[in-house]
């Protein structure tokens, strides 16, 4: 079982970022004469192949190989967090509201294009596109097949998604994308990935679980790899007090990549991280990256973390309270 640094890293530079995924995946496979495989205790790669792939892939290949300053302390004792996000404190159901059907456009999309708009207590059975600033989506259910359940172009800022359940349908690549948003108490399931998170974004108090398995009507249409939270270089990110269930997956719970930028000012704090090949991946570029007070299960394939570059590590434990090495 292995982990492939897949083509979605490359698809991020395209504004639409969705339909191009399959194209880039095929192009990457065709271009690489070697393979980069992270398996159970095994790392195999061909430098000659990697040298022709450009800086982005070499950045990823460099994960775990850095001479940057690392601060590691172990001072915390903890068990399974009883307040971890889950079905009783995320999504719309715990708020007690009754949902009202929202009207989707002829193109199968709900377009929000008014600054300051609020969508509340809505049943939204299509993708949502936010072309406005200061939009709030709250106490609602979004059932969407993607590529993105909720998508906001980078030109707009300050999207808030609160007490929302996102039920991905086959083809959903990620529940929320990409930058300048705050997602709170969101229940995410059914997509290939949880959230794609770029600049100036926060995910907190949320539950990511039960990823899409790549089938539709019993037929396999994709071979998805799963990341709970992922970025290709976003900075000013807060990932706090979330539960990410991704047991025995071949990707990660949290992947901080450095393909297109140097991810800096990143806080990963007080999360419950269950699974992945490595539960946390950290690319070697960027600064002020803090990983603290997280709880890890042992449901990973290779190890709890694969970290590179400069970072501060403290208070991270397994569910039995023993320290996780950083």
C-alpha cells in the first residue's frame, strides 16, 4: 500500500481547479518514468526522474529531509477527547432548524453574487458558487456532486460556513475550496477530500469522515486518494479542534504542501487525527508552523507524521497519552 503525490497538487494553479484533475493526473503519470511511493517503511525514488519534474514535485519529494530548526517538546498527557466534534455538535441537525428547499440554477449551481448575503436553514441540492464578499452560509445542508460542494474564487473574501452539513455525491472532489474562509462546526462526508484550504482560512470544530470511495451506482469511476485538509502552499491557516477520520488511508488527515508557495503562519492545534498513511504531512518550506496539543490514533499505515522544514512541536499524544515523536 503506498501514497502517491497525486495530480491535484498541480491542478490548483488553474482557477477552475476541478475538471482539470483527471487531465493532470494522466499527464503526470505519463511524464514520470520513475515513481515516488511512500509505503510502509519504504521510500523508493529515482533522482533522474525527479530532476525533470520541476520544483513542485521535488519539494514534495523532500518531505522528511530538511536541516531546518525544529523545536520539539512533550509536556501533555491526554486520552481520547470527549469533546471531539461529531454527529451531535456539527452540521445543521444539532441546531434544531427546519430546512427550506433552495432554488438551484439551470446549470445545477446555486450562485451567490450579493455582498453580505446570508443563506440560512436551507436545503441546497446542488453545488454552491460564491461570487461575493462577506457571505454567510449557516444551519444548512448542501448535497452536491462537485467538483466542489462550496466554491469561492480567490478574488472574494470572508466566506463563513457555520453549522452546515456537506454531503458529497459521486464526483465531489472537496467540500470547500479554496481561500479566505472560516468553516465552523461543519459536518463533511462523501467527498474525495474534506477541504482544500489556501490563504487566510480557518477550519475549526468540524468533523470530516466517510470519504467518497470512487464508485457511482456500483461502478468504479475514479481511484480517489483522501486528505482531510490539504493545501499546496497557503499561509495564515488555522486548523483547530477538528476530528478527521481517515483510517488506513493512503494519504493523510492533514497535508501541508509547498508546491506553489511556502506555507507559513500555520497552526494545527487540538485536533483528533485518525489515520492516513501519515496523519500529518508537512512540506519543507515556510516558517512559523506550529503543531501542538493534537491527539493521534494508531490507525495510520506508515507513521503518525512526516515533517520537514522549520516547525514547533509540543503536546502531541496518542489516545493513550503517550507522546507522539515529532
